[in-house]
C-alpha cells in the first residue's frame, strides 16, 4: 500500500557523528562524510532505492543510468538538507543565503486578521522554511505526525534547542483539530504537509506526474472547513549555501465542503508538480507514492 509508515530513518549514533563533525570541522567535512553515507544507502537500502529509482525513471523521464545516478544524488542532497536543518536551527555559524519569493503573500495573511494555513510537502527543506518564517511576527503552528524515535528527537532538541514554533501532534483522538481551530481563532498560521498519510487515513485522489496518486484528505478538508487563506510554501537548496523559498498567493476555498476540498487538492497538486519538475532531486518520499491504497 502506498502509505508512509510514520517513522524517519536514522539513529542517534549517526546524528551524533554528524553533529560532532559540524561542531569541530564545519560544514565542508560533514558534506564529505555524507558522500560515504549516501553511498551506503545507495548500495544497501533497496526498500527505499527501488521506489525512488522508479520515480526518476518513469515519472521524471530519466534514462536508466541517469536514474541510477539520481538515486545517489537524491540521498546526498537529502543528507545535506538534514545537516543544514541542524545548522540553521542550532544557530551554528554558517554562510547560508536565502531568497524569499512570495513572502509578501504570507504577510498579507498575517495582516488580514483571520489566521491562515500553509501547505507544503516532503520536497526540499521545509524545516528551514518553517524556522525562517518566524520572522513573520506571528505564531507558527506546525502540524505533524509524532513519528520520530523519541530518543533521537530528544537528542536533537538538546542540540538545536526547543523550536520557536508550536508543534501540534496529530493524535487518534482528533484533539489536534481543536488545537488547529484555536490557533486559527487566534489569527495564527498553521503549517502542515499535504503529501503523506498513514495506512487507514482518509485520502483523495488526483493525477500527479501523469498517474493517479493518493493524498491525505485532512489538510484539504481543514482548508475547506475553516475557510481561511491558504498558501502553498516550499524551500529548495539551490547551491551548497543558498536556499530559494516560495509562497503562492493566498486562496480561500468557499465552495461546499466537497467542492472546496477538490479545488484545494487541484491547486496543491498543480503547484507540487511544477516544483517537482523544477527540483526533481529534492523529492524525499521513499515509498511507492503512486500505488493506490486498497480503500479510500
């Protein structure tokens, strides 16, 4: 079934080695070490390499050899993204530069006094975007699955410190819906991914990269229910030291709830496909994204 398992790869030892390298050697030695780690995953992680190879070969349209090389490049860039996240969030000295395209749209949302929703995907480096959007001078609420191993999460928190955003954890008792409602009522921003879902979650289907794929219904249902401005937000690594952040003009979905969901999905998938085609190596969903779940 094409659903995410809810956990991230990696272990505490791996994180500690990279963080130690960053502290005492800087970014360049960490990137060099990363080449060997990326090669390891390229050679020995068949479960994630197979679907990402198929993505490059059948969706992006690369030839066999270019697809194979792109799998390695994808692992390497993903590692860079994780390293950069630690650097930015921990305040370590760095030479990163950032270009904001559409920041004025997010400021429009914050000044409208209604709150707003920012949708993104596991594409590029959302953690960097979420951290930098705190300059919008409003409270940021990030909705996420609590899927990281607790030991690793606590270790990273000890390095980066507590995030200067509020985390809303998705729970089975749906208490996160009340937290989201409260945040929007307080005219705050709510950010969430709209590309992954756990098995058993409600989904909506849309044609994405030439084939039907399933997306979580929750983010789009929230957008149609609360009827607040929605902006699609992405951040991409363009060089070793430069990031490009994008935000789309805000849109409100005022149709009937089902119609609003369909319009929201359509807008999201169209923007997501454009970004994937522009930054194909920064797609970080390591499972068969296009395989349909048994029930929707």
